[in-house]
C-alpha cells in the first residue's frame, strides 16, 4: 500500500488555504454534475466526473491560484493510492471468467441450489461469507471468488439478486473488519497509532451487533421469498449446468489455492492472479477447453449456451475487457478526489468539522461524518480512513479518549460505507463483480447501514467508549457530551 500523508489544515499557509465557502464551490459543482448527468440524462458516471474535474481545475487555477503541476501531483498521489484497487478490478473480472470456464462457479451453483433453501439462504450467506472473509482477511477476494456463485444460487432459489448481493457484502465487510489480515483494518490501526488487536477488540462489539441485526432482517426477507421456486426449476438448473460443464469436486482446486494463499497472508493481487493461473489448466484438463480459448475467454468473457436462459444470464461475464468500463470510473473519481486533497478542500472540511466536537458523542458523530464524506469526495476507502484518522488524532487525545475509539469510528463509518457510494472504487468493484448496480443492492446491504448507526449509538450512550485513564474492566462511560467533556478535562 502506498504511503499517503494528507495535507493538514495547519500545514497550509493562510494565504493559500481556501475558505469554507470556497471549499463548497467545487463540491457543490461535483454533486450537481453527477445529479444532472446520471439522474436527468441517464449517463454513466464517467463524464459527469470529468465535468467535475474540469470545473475544479478551473476554480483552483483562477480562484485559488493553484498551478496545474500541483493539481497533477494531487491526482498522481490519489491514483497511486488507488492503484491496488485498479489492479484488483482487472484481475477479479478475469478471475470470474476463468472460474466459470473451469466449471468452478457452475459446480458451486449446482450443489448450492440442491443443499440450500430460500428460508435460510440469505442469513446463511451473510454468516458464511463473514467467516470466510475473517479467515482470509480480504472482502474483495472473497466477493471476487464466491460472489457470482452465490448470486447464481440465490437466483436459482428465486431470491432477487440485490438481496443476495446485500447479504454477500454484509458478510464480506463484517469479516474484513474483524480480521487481523485485512489491509484496511491494519491501515486504520496504523494511522491512528493504535495497537492492531486493541483496534479489532474495539470493532468487535459494534460489528457483531450490526451483523446480528442484519442476519435477523435477512431471515425475515427469507420468509417473504420462501416458497416462490417454480416447480422443476432446481432440476432444470442442474440439468443445464451438467449439459455444459463437468460437475466434479476437482474444479474447486482454484478456490482451494485462492483461500489457502489468502490464509497464509499473501496479498490480494498475487492471490487473485494465482487463481487465474490455476483456473486455466483446470478448464483445459477437466472441461476440455483448448489453450487459446481459455485465454481469449479470460480477455473477452463468457457467453455460455446451456439451453436455459436463467443459467446463461448468470454465467455470462465480461472478462478483462469489461473491467475497463469500471476502471474509468475509478480513475475519474480518484482524480477528482486527489484535486480536492491537493487544493486543501479536504483539510478545511476536516478542520471545521472538528470544531463541532465537544465530547465523545459529537466527536464520534463528526468522525463518522468525516469518513463518509471522504468516500463521497475522494472515492477511495483508504482515504476515508487516512484523512479523518490523521486529522482528528490530536482531538481524541485532547479529550482523553483512547485511540481505538478513533480507529473504530473511521472503519465503522468509512470502510463499511464505501460500497454505498456508486463512484467509489469499492462500489464499482462490488457492483461490477456481482452484476448488481449499487442503487439496487444498497437497501439490502444492512451492515453498511447499521454499522455507522451502532457507532453513533456508542457515542451517544458511552457504550464501549474508552478513556486514557479508565480501568480496562470498566466498559461504561458518561452518556452525554457535557459529562464526556468533563471527563476528558480530568
């Protein structure tokens, strides 16, 4: 991960620092361009984001006196920060196509529709994906390797894809937050100067509660969709799969390799790459696909003809070529976010938000808002951790709050909500791999909704808020800001 140090408010000279009113001008412009382009004209986000880049560049040049060289440096830094996401998107799209060609995903669907039922599918999906992700430490790897298969199983059971996608993301982000192998978990601990396991311990109660609420809601959704499987659908799906792929446990070898490497601590990029190179020979040996077809399919995607339209649609993928569409959104959004950072706009916003903090409740709320705003403005979950994490460290220290309160807040409201903002790298990746638009899965991504709500509850009530001079066995704290301020002053 590229080291990134955001500009702090105090580091920018007053004559170069934008005012709060000036900071809002390009932000309002970006929101306006996205609203008009996407909602009014039905465009994809690429060009509305490009309009925002042009507007911000002109405003920074003429109003703030910032040179193109400085803006370009900001763009470069942001793209370097997001380079891992860009490479993972390329690899994940390719991996999905090769896993389909190897028969891995079709075989998972074959067994899944037979073993699972609509009643238990959604809550069990969230729990299984959470357990797997906690073990391997990467939500993106888990979704890339298993997401399409679970979407296919759910569709075969008559469950709408947005519901399944929400359950997948709930499990993926829950496990990611509680794993010591997760890059964002390690980053949150590092930028807030918190011991890694203190951070994970602080994350555990809120994440577990948010997951528990989510699982209950998925069980309720399961009740509403159970019994909707048309007669003969499962048999027809299995027949369609068997007619086009060799159904055997041997095709699970690429998944065994992927998860084995992830458990061993190998980073996502080489892990996903290894999955591709394991899927290729599996497709050739087990499915009888020739060498040239394997790699042309990895590039251009799959278009199976199984004789069943539902199965064809579920197993259709775009390959590496299709990843280019998603990556253009990520590059444009990261570029705009880099300009916001280099102009000092993000530092000004963080400073003025910090001035609203007077105790644990308001400080937690402001941290949550800052992290979410960084997702909206910078389009990268790493920045949603780094900017508030580094900008608010002194504030937490001044109030006598332990650093794990800050590390928990930036993760619970930053990382988990990145998949809810359509132009962030996380949302682009998840929607692209799962084949479900962000606006469709967002209402069912319960963990992304309840994680920040539980965090705000903690701040308001004092539950799990820790103070520097507090005995570790004492888990209760003053509930209101006045009491928290007094405790901090002590």
